[in-house]
C-alpha cells in the first residue's frame, strides 16, 4: 500500500467515527437522513463545523459523490447562489471604507467581498481525500461551465484556492522510471496527451532505456496523482522528427554520451486544475536537474507539435496547396518538395507574425513555450506523419530552445513588445515569405496575402 | 540527510543558477547591487517574475534574511505601505459593483480589495525554504506588532495565506518516538512549553517507554519542523498530579494494560503560525489513532495547567488566603487542608462562572479544551509543585475529559449558550462555593474559609 | 532508482576504482591482461585478496561473465579440479584425528576437508552484485550438471553456502501489489510457472482487486529479485476449478467478506537456488499474516495442479480410459461422467498409495504440500481445462488444506510412517477403488469402469 | 517504529502462534513444560523441526534467554558435548575416503566432520531476532572461553557461520548523522571505544557540523545495531593531536574546503562478532565514498592511539625516562623536550622493528592499519593528554596514511617480507635511534638497548 493510500485510509477511519458521533444517539440517524446538503454546508460553516472536525466535510463530499449528473449540477448552482458574499455586510463594508480609507477598512472590505464558499471549500478540504474530491468538483464545473454565467463566480473561487494550494513551493518533482509503482505508471499511460502510449511495452521503451527520462510534479496531498509530466530523450543531436525519438529500432546511447535533452511530450494530468500553471516550473527545474546530473548536456530543446497550424492555414490556403488534400501527398517526393517550399514560410508567418486579438501567438503550444522564454529554433517539415499530426499541422513539428541565460529577456520581449524570439533560420524563412508576398518588387503593398502566395506558387510552377 | 533537507538542497542549487541568469552578463552584477528590495518585489510581481521562476523570490528572501533588526522593520513597513491594494482600482470596482451587483462585479471587487502583498507572498513562497522563511517573517512581524497599527493589515494577509496553506487537510500526523531522527527530537526538547524537558535522558523517559506516546503535526513543506505536538501517558487511572506521570520511579506498564490516555503536554512550535489552529485537530486525531491501536483505552483526559488562576485569584483574594504568601505552605498539612477547602470552590468559580468580556472562559488552556468540546472533569489540588505552577496556579492542575460522543454538544453549549460543561464533582464544588456564600452557618469548621472568602467576594457583589 | 540498484551502483563505483589500483602503474595493464582466471582466483585466496578488497573479486566475476559457453564450462571444471581440498593436509588431519580424537582434531579435520572453493566463493561474494552472479554461476552449473560427475562436488559447495546465506532468517516477506515498482512486476510475469500471466492487464487482475493478494520472499542482497512468490485469492468457498479464480467475469468481493484464502500459484524464481527451500516458510508465514489482517479467514487451501498424474496413469491405463485419447472427451457429458467415475479413484490411489522408491508421494506438488504438513482435501475433476493441465493431469486439480494446528502431526505421519493424511472424502474414493478392485459384482452399472481398471491394475499385482 | 523493529514484531507474532500449535491440545502444555532444552534441540534438528518452522527455534532461544548464568554455561557445554559430529559416521566416512579418494567421498567426509551444532545454529537463526540472539550467545561463550578447552570447538562453529553470514557482501554502509534515529545514536555513544562521548551534546558536535562525518556497517538482519563505525573529521591539514579535532572551540570549515579526511575513531560494536573482520572494508569504502562526494579531498589519514606502547616501553625503559613517573611531566617544557627526543626514536623502533612471536607488529592498532595496507606516516608526541592515553602511550598518537594506489603493495610487503612501510620521517627517527644505540660509532653491536638509551639520555643531559 502506498504511503498516501495509507494516510487516506487512516483519515477515512477517523472520519467514519466522526460521522457517527456527529449524528449519534437514537434521534441522529433520522436527522441525518433529513438534513439536506445546503443545511450540512451551513453547519460546516458554523461553529459546529469546527467541533465536528472532518466528519461534516466527509459527509458532504460523500453525498456529493453519490449525486447523479443533474443533482451535481444543482449542487454547484446551490454553492453559487447560497454561498456568495453576504451583500448586506459587503455594502456596510463599502460604506465604512468610503467614510474612512483606513487599512482596517480595506481588510474588512476584502473579507466582506470574499464569497462564503471559499471558507466552505477550505473546510471541505479537511475531509479524507478532500483535495482530490474538490479537484474533481471543479472538473465537473468546467465541463458544464458554458451553460451558465453564474458558474464563473464559482470557478473564480476554485481558481483562487487552488492557486494558493498548488503553489509551486508545495510541489515536488519526482522521476518516473521503471522502478516507479505500477499504479502511477498506468496513469502516465492514461494521461499522455501528445504521443499516445499504446501499452506497457511502449511505456517501458519510454522509461527504461538509459537515454530516456521522465519527470512529474506531485502534490503531497495528491501523492498518487501526477499533476504534469514531461518525457525526455537524451540524444546527440536535435531531432527533426518524432520517429527519431520513438522508433523501436533507434540506436540507444549512454546517458553521458548525450549532448542534447529533448522534451518531446508534456502532458497535464488533472482537468480540474486547468489554468493552474506548473508546466513552466517543471521544464525549468528539469533543465536544472539534468544539467547537474549530466554535465555533458549542452542543448535543451523541445520537439513539439503545432496543433493550430492546419486550422489557421485552412483560412487562407493558397490554391496550390490543394495538394494537401491528397492524404498521400508526402509520398510523392516532388509534391512534398513543393509543399515544403510553400509551407515553411507560411509556418514562419504563423509563428512570428500572426497574433490573437490579445496580441499573443496563435498556436497554444507556442504560447506556452515562448511565454516561458524559449526561442523558436527550427521548423521540421513532416516531423510527424501520424494521422493526428497530419490533420492538425500537415505533419509539421518545431523545436523550441531553452537557453536559461536568455529566458528572462525572451519572455520580456514577448510580454512587453509582443516580439517572438526565433532563430535566424526561422526568421529568414519569414523573409522568403515576404519576398514571395512582395512579388519580387520589394513592396509589401496592398495585395492580399493569399493572392500573393497563390501567384507566387503558380509562378514557380509555370 | 533527511528527505526534506535533500529537497531543500536541490531547490537551492536550482535557484543559485536562476539568480545567476536573472542578472547575467557583465552589466548584471552592478544592476543587482543597485536594485533595492522594493524594486525586486515589484519585479517579482511583474511578468518578469513569472519568467525568472524562483530566482527573484530567493534573492529577495536572502536579502531580507541578511537585514539587521531595523532594516527588517523597514521591510515590513514597506510591504504594508507599498503593496496594499490599488485603491484607484478598488474605487472603480466599488463603482461598478454599485452600478451592477453582478457576481462578476463582486469577483472584481474582491480581487481589487486584495492587497498586492498576497500575490507577492505567494510568489516568495516559490523560493527554496520559502514557506519557512515566510513563517519567520511573520514571527518577526508579531514580535513588533504592538508598535504600529499598520502592521495589522500585513498580518491579516499572512493569516489569510497561512490559513489556506496550513489547512488541516495538508498536515500529516507523525508519531515521535525513540526511532525519530535526532534533529527532530532536539526540537521537541526546545519547543516543549508546559513541562520543561531537561535533556536527552529526560526526553528518552518521555518517548521510549512502552506506556508513552508522542505525536506531532507536520507540513510537507516544513518537514523538519513539528508544528504542534502532544505528549501522552498511558495509565490505569486518571492522574491527579504531574508527578504521577513524570516521576522517574513511576511504575511502567504495557500499553495494552492501559485504560486511560493522558494528554499531559501540548506545545505549539511555530510562533510565526500563532492563531493558525491545529491543536484541536491534533487531539481528536490522536484520540482516534490510540483508540484504534489500543482498544483497551476507555478514557481520554488531559492533565493540564491553569496558567491564569493565580493572577485572577490575586484580584479578589480572601484575606485568609494570605497563607499562600508563605512559599512553604503546602508542607504544613493543616494549612494545606485549609487552603484546599477554600481554593477548590474558588477554582470552580474561575472555570464555571468567570468570563472574559467576550463571554469566554478566562483561562487560556480552558478556552482551548472547552472550545474543543472537552468537559472539565476534575480539579487537582497541588497537582504540580514546580515553581512555575505554584506561581501561576498555586499548584492547581485540572483534567479535561475528551468523550467523542459529546464533543459537538459540549462545544455548542459553550459556543451558543456560554455554558461550560463540567463533571458533577466540579459543579458541586461551585455549590460549596455558593453554599458558603449563601450560608454562613459554618458547618465545615470553626471558622470556614469559604465563609471568609464569601464575605470578601460577596462584598464585591453587594 | 531503487535502493538496491543505488547500492549496487555505489559498490560498482568503488570497485572500478579498486580494480584500477589493483593493477595500477604502467606495468599493471600488461600484467592484468596476462593473468589467467585461475591465477586471479589464487590471488583472491591469498592475502593479496584481503588487501585488494572487492577489486579482485569483481575482476574475476566480470571476466567470467564475458566467457562464452565453452569457456564458462572450463571455468567450472577448473574450480572443481584446482580448488578442491588440499588432500595432503586432509590426510594429515585424518592421521592426527585417528591418533587423538580431540575436538581440536575434529575441527582441523573438518577444515581440511572443506574445499578451497568455499572460501573462494565467499570472497567472490564481496564483489558488487556478487551474490546474484554466484547464483547465476550455479544456474549454469545445474544446466550442465548431467555432463560430468565432477560437477556434483562443486554443486555441493554452492548448496552449502547458499543454504547458509539464504537462511530463512535473512529473508523478508514483501507484499506484491499494484503499488509495487514495475521492474519487480515484470519479473512476476516472467517467473510465473503455474498459470501463465499473458501481460500487464492480466497481472493487474491478479494483483489489484480487493480480493487478491500476492507475497514474495526477497533477500536483502538480491533486493530486485523475488526468490519465490505465491498468488492468493480471497473467496467465500473452496474453488474447484482455476476458472473460478481467474475468470475475468468472476464476482469480486471485499477482503473482509472472505472466509477462504486460496493459494493458487506458487513459483520459484531463481533456477540457481534450486533445492534451497523457502516455499514452506512462505506459505506458513502468509497464512499467519493473512489470519492476522483478516480475522474472517477460516480456511487456507491451495488449488494445485497434479503434474505427474497423466504420466503415471499412462503406465497402467485401463483400456476403457482410451476415451481420453479424444481431446474433446470432456465435452461429451456422458463420457465425462464415466471418466470421472474411473479417474477419481485412480487419482486417490496415485496420491495415497503410490510411492517413489524412497517411499515418498510420486507427485512433486504433493510432495511439497504434504511434506509441509498440509492435508489432501479434495480432488477436482476437470479443474483446469488448459492444454497444459489436460496433458499433464487430464484436467485434474486438487486442494491441499493448511490447518496450522495439524501441520506437525501431518508432517510426522508422512515423515515417519509414510502415511498421507487426506480428508475422508478422498479416502473414501480410494475405497471405491478398492471396492471395485475387490468386488467385481458390478453394482455401479452395467460394466463398471472401476472393475475394468481393477482387472488391469490388479493384473499387474498378481 | 523502525522497519527492523516492525519486522521483528511481525516475526514474533507468527512465532507465538507457531509455538502454540507446536504444543497444542490439552496434553501439550504439560509436555512442553517437561521437555528439556536438549530434547528441544534434537527436535529442531529432526524433521519435526522442518514442519514446525520457527516455533521450536523461538522456544529454545527464549528459554536460553531466561537462563541464569550457570544454566547458560551448562547450555553451552551441552551444545559442545551433545551436538558435535557423529564420530561413528565420521569414522565410516574416513574409511570410505581412504578406500576411494573420490570427490563424493570427500564431500561425505566433510559433511560427516561438520558438528551437528552447525545445522542446529542455522535452524535457531530462523527464530525472530535469531541472529541477534546467536550473536549474544557467542558473546557469552567468549566471556567464558578461557574456562574450558571444549568451548573452543563450539566457537569454531560460531566463527564459521558468522563468517559466512556477515560476509562483506551482505553488509550495508550507512552514514550516521544528526538525522539518524535516536535509538541508533545512543548506541554510538555506548559503543565508542577510542575517545569517549560524554553525552548527546558531544555527540552532536561529532555528527552535526559540516566538517564531520560518521559511517557504520549494518547487517540487514541486525538493522538496529551498528557493527562497526568510523568517525571522520574533514580538515585542511593532518592533525597532530586529538584536541585539534575534538576541541569545542575549533574552527569549523565547509566540507568542500577540506583537503584531508581524518579517521580519528574506529569502534567495533558487537563483542559477539569478535574476529569477524569488517573494519578494513569499512575504511576503504569510506575513502571511496568521500573521494566521490568531495573531490577536494587529497589525504586520507588516521589519528590513532598507540595502546601497547607504554607497556612495551616499561619492559625496557631507560632509567632517565623515569621523568615519566611524574604525571605532570608534560607541563615542564624542558623535560618534555627531553622526553620527546628519546621517546620518538623508541616509538619508531616499537613500530618498525619490534615483532610478536608470529612476526607481526606488536601494537594492535598498528596491526590493523598496517595490515590493511596503510603506511605509518607520523608520530605525534603528546597527541593526546587524556589520562587513558597518558597511561597507555605516554600521550603518543600516530597518523596512518591510506593511499589507495599503494595499499596492495604495502600489505604484501608486510604479509610476505614482514616489512612495515613508513614515511621517511618515521624511518629517520629509527636511524636516530640506531645512532643513539650504536653510541655514535655506527656499530649495532653487542651493547644492550636499554643501556644505550640510558647512556645517550644521560649524555644529552650532561
């Protein structure tokens, strides 16, 4: 039995007893049956909640866990409607603050503005497995979030608390390898989100060889559950294609022969912790750990998918790229060469020029790595020929480079000037793009982009 | 090396590197030297803080740690003055809320009212040993709290964050025994606050015998530091005096012979966590654990000091109790008998009748145990003849009884009706008090002390 | 990394250094290359071996590990021929003993009779992973044992040393479950010798459910390698067929609902430890552990194969049992019924009457369990229809009952009187057998199979 | 509870049950009471012992543990007299061997010459805590060894088994520091044999500082008991006096500033393992570990006592050295200088020239380190002014140098040529000695040593 499970079991036994005492005596069973969840929540927030310890919290979470879908929705709605801030007190606090802008008045205002839910959630966390259950509760909430504007307020409370509880200072990094307990490993198989792990044999190939590493963040209270993990290949060069990393027949090397650490898969594990960011801490710490253990490592790069590329390209796809409609296009060498010539400059534009309305890179993976201070290092044409990658990105993969000395500057360039830092090679691809666009006369005039591409490509073929 | 220390060391090495990159290059060293702590804090709150990971946090905490007393005070003041809420935004948020009392407006208001400090403290927690350092920072704050009203706002932020971080759900209970590492044990010696532990030999006598137990709460991030611990003696009867528990020559028994678990010392360890309550959880969990492991245990009681009794008594001391002025009064049997007859009814009054202006029991230890739902079980005359106990309580000790089935009811009686639940024996002492007060027929001797007392106290009431 | 692996790594690093010093200096490399294995072994036995610590031992084992099959054979031969006892000294010791039968003379004789190999093997064990390598060396020896009589002497030394090193007092029992590290679990898959485990999913079904248990013995020095393990099913009745235990669709129960623990698979893992017995200790300890943890358990039984039954039966098979020649015989209900009627009495005879020349039960699994003091409880017709079980035992399985209070008596009955203790039901089957044999009056049908059998077997006895 | 203790407890519970079954039923209790220890030992050696598992072994060891001194002596005597080899079988085996010197005959002879005790001890080791109890049994044996010649045979069996069980391959090295459990640490205090540890505060000063290390060998089955430990000081020079190492006021340094590791105390912990050598393995492994963790370490030396020096000197003390009779002689500077001039050459002779009848160095500590391949590096006049050191060695301490590259050669020089390897400085002291002895005319003639010394000293004083 894992230590965490043992702890959970012990808490469970305590709480069973607690629940008994909570509603002890002849009268109690009847009472318990009649008390509804909202009343129990009120009791938990009252002083009775302090005295009964974890029993009330456990009772509420158990009942919640047994609810059908509709009941669970109602429970969330009830949390929103009945456990918001006390607006009467809030209005009084505002009045006091307006009258006297003392720090005491601000504290009082801040407290009055805090929804009662937050304390309720804190007390629910006392229950055995409370944290895990609350994470699942938010997962439920997120799944239904679009249906009601009111849920947003509830989510704000979860986000606030989880941000505090899952502070990076409370996370521990643990290596995942072939000595890891099976019940953790099966979660790695389950949660892998980038390059599917087909089964235990494939998992073994990713964890056991001397040139493979995997690391995960854990939280002490969710000790059986990885929060986020990264898979790393130790290599002698920066790989261009996922096959270089994952092919069964690849040549294995010793760890100390490696010059390059390739982060080829990063997966978040807990839907209920969406938006609580650990990935950036994970990569930086893994870089540090690897550097310390393997001084021969000089390069830290990713081999990443480009999940938004195909969709973006579809909006403004030059007609000649209709070649992509034939699923076997990569097999025809000439077609592939043509596609590469057009696709890479467009990809450079996708990364370097395009922006979301908020001014951020459009690709979600790019947002993550560039936001972390990585540099866009290389575009890898046909880096991944899996169905998923062909569909999302026409097979394109990219390398992001993590150079610790440049991380702050890179990040600031993006955060403050909106500038994506990229290698000269990638930037020169953009120039090819521009050259193409300007029709050779060096003007970036009024002609629409798609049209230019089209004529360019057409011209090339004439 | 303990696991926690190892973790700390690893974090340290990462951060050293991070700090280097934070101010890397030729220019950096000069910059670092010139940047003041306030600016560093602003940087940490900015997006630059996200990118530089833990390095900035570590830099700030290291510099803070090196400050002399005066500088440290200034730092706290700066936190208060410069990192409160943005009042412009707060006023705007109030206006919006007044215009439209939507839940979105309340969230925005709550966020605007949150001092910027809170996010700053959360980010400082990313540093190696961050939590421990922040606990020390609050300790410093509390030490100087009385000096300035402004500090109260700062403390509210610490209290809010620590309440969330040290949620009982995140604490783990660990037994402390003779197999515990020495560096933890020396802290038990240091933190023991009730009955001093004179050295390792005495510690051994409290931990190693088969009829002794000790338990502590730990936090995963402060793994080397107990938060609160309780010492337990397993006995065959409820002890009346601390000597019955601690005397070297006492008879040892096997654990499974015991019927009674005596909580004879509870000590909080971290000044910086004052007011963040774990003691009640500790006792209840220890009761559950002991009950599970030793089914022969039927009674769970404390043997507790009464630290406020002598001071209270001094205010209204009956003249005859001047006997107490002779430090050797207990040695004279007749005097002792007389004193006992007067003192115990007064003590019953101290516990059952007297109240603070807020309506709570006046004795701090009583507030704790009665607030937890314990019952006042017995008053033990001359239970502790140590200098400290004689001075604080004229040697009085009491037993509080933890009966799990009654905890909620006892707690509610106090919380809602202000009623202290006590055993019939204790209550009857109060009646003697009352009888004495009302009677005056002197049936207990030539000139009853109770009567004397009565006239004194009663006089105050007339 | 597992603790054992870490320990191994550390030893390795020490030894690499040691080897360097062993042959340090310019001259050394040349020397090392020229020194043959026999000389190195002599060096290890000399005082030089004491000084060079583990380096020489490691050098020898490494070179041995690199030998091809023929070289490895020669190495074993060399151990036998060159590292036996010093016969001159032995003869002298005999003479002294004959002259003066003092205890000192016996000690000297015993020491002189000890092959030098034993000390050599003890010193080889100093090397990193020495124990594992020596176990593998014996595995090699056993694989070629039949080829030369001289190997027997060598094996006697291994057996003597391993018997001492793998003394039950040095073994630790560890549960194997779904929290066990993957690199241990894959060995469970590999070593399972009774009912093959097809892959990780099937492994999970045997380990993870609440009504399954698995335990293995480990040796501290072979911490990554189970020595022997047993798989247990917790049930509400004694199963008759392996399908009741292993079928995917079986009903799962809670552990505390179980009344019966079924040991349905016991596998030895290390060929090199053949004949060093731990299995009997394993079962008895597991019975104790389960009884302590699950007081509801009343019956401890096996569900065991009968690997020698078909071969035995073939020698004296009654003609009518030619029905068995049709592989689909169990599918025909009438045939199956007839076969059962004949087969079970024969099986009872196989267990209760037949003996090896040494007077022991002929079935190897029976020898193990009956020798441990178990009782033969029930014969299960068609308990296992797998190809292997059909071929070895015509599908027969049996239950052995472990009743701790009877173990010594059962064991003694077999060891001293040659009597197999069996349930009345099994014994009555034998009677049917006997009745059939002695009777001939055909009361069980038109022409009883038993009678046929009888005439056949009986004929053999005439 | 420690893991080892837990394991022990579990074994205990199993065995209690086993004992019950061993003598179960109405008749059993009476039987058990009547059966004497010798019979129980015979039962354990019989097949009944196999079946009853650990119960018989535990019964025997428990009864043995309860014996008074006289009974324990008788038990040992009984082991010797009743469980020696079967001489009839031995004689037969000798006859067979004489008739046919086959390897099978040798094996049979070796087995016949093995005292039955050895198998008995192996089976006793199955009991809970069996190993620890057998170690204690030998301790008892050693304490009374001188009283009877017969005990020697018994000790030979213990030595043989312990040599196998405590093979270095089964030992694990563990650091001892301030995070070590208290129950281990108190044993360090207890077992320290060279420089007494006065209490926990002094222990802390030896373990906790950054420039201190301690390591111990443990056996998996004696997990709560160190076998041997070494205390190490990390310094910047080779210390001349124990005060340099142990003084409270000494300057502490960081571990990575150290160039020198000083082994200043090595203590064997288990009397019952006397003669089973681990110390040499310990030092060499600690040297390797330290070298790996602290690459700055260049020198590995001891600071060792010279326990046999004073006794040796007394035999041939030059009359002028009567100065030593005044216990305050070191306080007189002039006297001290004189003594030094005479004492050091004599000490050089003590180490380099004097030999035991077997040709080994006379000093026991020297035998250990020189036998390990260390070099005698320096004699430190008045290195230890404690009463013990003054009495044993007139305050002399020495440094032995462990240079791994020279260890084998140094060891061989001593083992094969009887040559003690020493530094030039020490050897030159011997020359002074010789000069002195030869009266200045360079002849090592017939004049007795003491006389020469005398005249020399006398001469120096004139």
